[in-house]
C-alpha cells in the first residue's frame, strides 16, 4: 500500500453554474446550511424588446431535457468556469456544483463575484454508456488530472495523483478500486463525481424556480444542431446579485449549452457535443495499483 500524507487545501472555485458535470446539472443555488436563495426578482424574467414565452416554464423546459437525456448513449461535456483562490472563512458558500472538481460558489456581502480577479479552468468529460468515461481537467493546479473510468477500474494521472500516491510522476497512470471512492468523498469531489455518471443536466433545479416563465432568446447553431435559446434568472440574497441562466436545447430537447452569468459576464458554461457520436474510451496500457488514503476516501459531511 502506498503511503499517505495530509490532504492539501482544495482550491476554492468561483462557479455560478456547474456541471452543471462536469460535467453536471445546474446546481441548487442554496444547499442546506448555507444562505437561502430568494425567489427571482421578477416573476417572469423578460428583457426589454424580448417577448416572454406565454407557454413554457422553466419546469417544463427542465422536464423535457430530463426526459430526453436517458436516450443519449454517448456525449462530451466541456465546462469552462472561473476560479478564485480565497482564504477559508472569507466567503459564504451559496452553491456547490458537485460535477465540478473542487467547485464552490462564493458570495461575499458587499461584493459581486465578477469584481474579483478570475482565472479560467476547463473540464472535459466524455461518456460512453453504460460504463466508460474519460475526464481531463486543466487550470486547477494541484487538482489537475486525466482520469478514465471503465467498469470496476478507475485510472488517474496528473498532479492530483500526488494526493493519492505521493511521489508518483505526473505522467504515470495509477489504478484504484472505484468502490474505495465513495460518493461524496474528497476524492470523488476532486474527480468531479467519477466514477458516477453525470445526472441529467437540469435534474437539480430547485422547485421554487420551476414555475418561472422563461424568455425566448432566438435560435443558434451549435455542434451541427439548431438550438432554441431560453433565459431565466435568480437572485443571490447575500449580495442582491442577479444570476442569469441561458439554456439552449435542440429539437430533441437535448442541451446544446447551459450558461450562467452575472452582470453580463459569463461565470460558467457547459457545452454538450458529439451527441451519440463515435467516442472511443480505452484503458491505459499500463497502470500501478494503489490504495486510496483514508483522508481522501472518507465521505465529507453534508453541507
């Protein structure tokens, strides 16, 4: 068994949308033990000169997406988000996108996230059902990694491996037993939920937002698909900051992209591509078996 050491402080990431996962679904903006998010400022979130939909609610849009998602057999999700290094205790966690490695949305009273210095990270997640996934994360420093999950094997290489098997070079693959990476553990968070398959993109919408009427924002081309674009919004109570959601779906209700913005600045964007495309995911030719340190395998306390 490889020796362990204490787990370094996880990079705090400013992401107003996730995974939506990376990688994953649009998150509940107000988890337990955090500041509760108030309903949207407007009952229907229309912008001047843009007619609001009289027929489609956010709940109906989400239902269509979540019903269509199980028909997809392979896909790629490219998440681009903002990062922020912040000392513990200075920010108030408002949302935690589970599909985004190490992600935490920060809202500090008296300031908006876009007023702070930002860097960008990218997470690419490829899925071939029933049991093959590949993930590549860049821009999170010591949490960067490449991972492949196939059946009962989970392969990882990159800077993150230093936390699992200290002294392992970045270019060496290790293999761990997925059963030793329980859902909700530190390592599962750092791996964006691997080896679990990402849930439906809008599965985590809070019920209070479902009656909101979405506004129609036109049609765009994405990944060779014609996509209808819709807008919705919410408000962060700690700052009074309006959070805008832009959701684009094709004629099958499969997402094209899901984006979150604050003050006209994009904070996070999931792009869905290669829907049912010929993706190939194979295991590394060689990998070193290791055991997951208890500090990384222990499930974290719920927020």
